C-alpha cells in the first residue's frame, strides 16, 4: 500500500485531472486528448513524475480517475481520449436503470470547491453559469442587482465536514477517532484517509456526498426559484454547436488569468515547451 504522503499527492493529481477534463468539455464540448492532459499536468505540477505517486504512466492515472467515477476513457480511438462522466451518452438500458440525476459539473465545482475565490451567478433564463473574478466590482454589483441572476455560493466547510462525519458514522468499519476532519486540506486528506483503509470506502463516500450535494442544490433552487433543469447534468449543452467555442468576456478573462498564472509557475527551462504563435511574440519584441 502507498504511504500516506504518496496517496495524498496521487489523490490531488486525480482531482486535478477530473477538473481539467471537465473544464475543457464545458468550454469546447470536446474530449481531452492524452497529449493535452499531459501538458496540463506538467504545467500544474512542475518536475512531476508518475513514479512519485506509484504510477508508471498517464494511462494509470486516467484508469484510477475512471474507476472513481470521475471521467470516462473512450476506447473507440487508438490514442488516449477522455471526457467527464456526466457528458458520456448512456445507452437506453443503462439510462433506464439510473434514476438518480446528477448536478452539472460546473455547478458542482461552484458548490463544493471551498477555496474558490471567484463569484458565480446562474442565469435563471438560460442556465448559464457566469464566473466573475476578483476585481470585477462593477460586474459583480450589476449581477447582484439583476433579478435574472442568482448567486451560487460554495457550501460552507463546516457543512461539508459534517457530511464527512455522518458518512464515517454510517460505516462500521471506519473509526472516526483518527479521521482527518480538521486537517488544513481536509478535502484532499479525507479521501486519502479513506483510500488507505478501504478503496471502496472512498467510492462510497463520493456517492454519499453526491447525494448530499444534490439535496443541497435542490433546496437552494427551491428557495431561489431556479428550475431543476437549469442545474441538472441532463440539460442540453449550453454552448452552440460550432467549430470554435463561444466565450463570453467573463470566461475569456478567467481563462487568460489562469494561463498567465500557470506560465508564471513554470521553471524557465520549461518555457521552451510552450507553443505561442510568433506574431504574438513580435508585438512585444523589437529587432535592434
């Protein structure tokens, strides 16, 4: 069994893969290739190697994420391609068996990610989730005053920690005395703690939490007059079907800042791996 530190890093890696794949699908409606995923991992975890987390290659990490129900690997192509689990079309038979609807991935992240400092608003008429980053004070006030939008705040940490306690109490094989409820990064440490004791417990926890999140957002929708089809994953894609994704200004700013932040984190020697069109570089360079 992997040691605790290795398991924590591995869990963080799997969570990052799931988030990245979901973000890409929400923006483009397309699958994520192995090449794009590997590049994103290198940008997020400089000097990373799969051997550090007890794995040998990217496909091993994808397999773990797939087993955890976070994404799906598509085997209709020879190379590695993945997409979020919620985006994968279900066959009529499996759809009939699955009576439990799911919260949209973007709404899920806005609710569950406690360290998210952005402001999220749901458009009551279209179901579009709009994200405002720090500094967009005028836009923030406009959205707060406009009845068309309703703010979607993250579920308080204490509420999510109570769900963790409730889950542990429901599992006879788990001892809550040494459970990491109050660790600094409890959202990472707790799944790793479960994985150390029983891999099935981690998956059971994800299903347990999914049910609590669904109940939470359903009550939130009732109080705020938001119809269920606006936040369920069964809703039709909000992006128009076109060859290039359509970004709103808010999404462009979020994406631009994320890219710049990732570049700032890269060691200088890894900057040579970036693919940037020369015409953009020439704008900032003068031949002397």
